[in-house]
C-alpha cells in the first residue's frame, strides 16, 4: 500500500467537506465547523498548520436530517457512512469516510475497516440543573462504556504501560467486554435515544456529550444563527457567534500555543488501498 501524504490527506478531507457542505446547502441543513477546525478557520483561514482533521457539529434535528440523507445516498464509489444504523460501530456519532483509503493505528480499534474520515457530531440539550446534569453525564458515560465494551475485537492496549495494561484491560475492560460483546446495535440505539432525553424541553444548555462536558457546554441560543466562513479554498459554515463557542472551550483562541505544543499526535498512518 502507498502511504498518503499530508497534502493528499488534506485534499481528501476538503473533498469530504465539499460533499457534506453541498448536501447541507441543498437541503437547508445548518452545520458548523467545530473545535480545532473552527479555530483554524478563524485564526488561519483553514487548517491549523499542525492539524490534520476536520470536524463538524450540528444540532440534533439537523444531524438526523443529514444522516437520513447520507444513509439514502451511500455507499457510492468514493464514500461510505460509519453510523450504527448501517454498519458496526462503537461510537455515538457519525463519520463520512473515503473507501479508497485505509489506515494503521496503535490506539484506534473503533474505526476498523474505514478510511480517511470527517467526524460528524450531534449536539444535544442538557439539564439546566447542575446536579441533574452531573447525573446525566454519569449515566451517559456508563452507557458509552457498555457500547465500547461490545466491540468483539477488544481495545488495543499494546502501547500501554504494564500497570495501565493490567488496570485498563484486565480490571476495567474485561468484565464489561464479556458481558456486552456483540450487542453493539442494541447498545448503540439505546445510547442514541438516551442522548436525546432533554431535546424536547425548554432547557437552555447544549453540548456534545462525548466530550464529557469539560468546557463544552454552551447557551442553546448560539446555535440559532450561522454564516459562511473561508476554510482553505472552500466556503464552509460556522456559528455566527463563534466567539462565544470558542472562548468557552479554549479561552484566548487567537493566541498561538507554545511551539512545543504545536504538534500533530500522529495517531494514524493513512494509505491508499
């Protein structure tokens, strides 16, 4: 197999973003660049120089509309969808991946059988009450662990220290794995429904639950207005009030990190099939 260069990787990802953007615009679906992708758009006009992925986020209603369309359209001769309704997956979000590519990774056993991907995250409503929010998070994490544990391939602990290997695999992982392996479809559906528990309420907070909250809790109101933004040679979409989103998560997001933190973690090696 031929290894994919960084230039080729970014070209593949930008083509994926173009594909998603066209579907969203044609169908009145709003999305925003997210996380480091949004910082890159605002601060650099595209990728953060040392970054190599693209993430987007959508409110749950927009997410469900997009997933429905992608399920109807894919797979084709270039793309496929990673989502529990169409194939085995152990993650509570979706990925558009390029079927002409594949990868090697020491840490990732959850994207088995896919290729270069673009992450598609749903945003769900949270409880306004702090205690209720903490309880909701705890139950979510419990269900997410059960889903991950259903992976019949297990997780790759080969790069872990001996202590972490014993604790992670034998103490925490194995009992869950033996109990839930092979039940991914049922567990994924249960988790998906659970994440939407508060979406029909008037609560004022929104988040992507898989982050474990951290600083990623936002006023629901900032997810009501969007606008175009330049990303490399493309025109993509972002939250109109991107400052409220990025400041909450990253503080002074326009300030470059120290040089020793400007690194790519190299979790993946990408290849043409």
